C-alpha cells in the first residue's frame, strides 16, 4: 500500500511540475511575442519620424532653391539692363 501511495504521489508531483514548466514556456513565448510587437511599433514610429523629417528637409530645399533661382534671375535682369544702358550711349 505504501508503494502505491508513494508512486501516486510521485506521479502527481511530476505532472504538477510538467504543468508549471509548460506555463513558464508559454509565458516566455508570449513575452517574446510582446517584445517583437514592441520592436515593430518602435521601428514604425522611427520610420514615421524619419519620413516627416525628410519631407520637411525636401520642402525647405525646394523653397531655398526657388528663392536662389529667382534672385539669380533678378540679378541677371539687372545686369542685362546695365549692359543695355551702356550699349545705347
């Protein structure tokens, strides 16, 4: 009878440890999924910030280039007027 109790007790303890081990594995698995999800969110956020910064820089470059072209055209026109004035005399 003692052998039967001891064997039953050993089996129950073994099953209990197996259940705990599975729980800790599924918990670790979920932790890995959560970490992957967090990493994905961080990467998307960083990419979004980079895209916004790039767009802002491109717009500033476009505006500066347009300003430079207009200023150059104005100065070229002024110089052409001066040359024209000198050739009339």
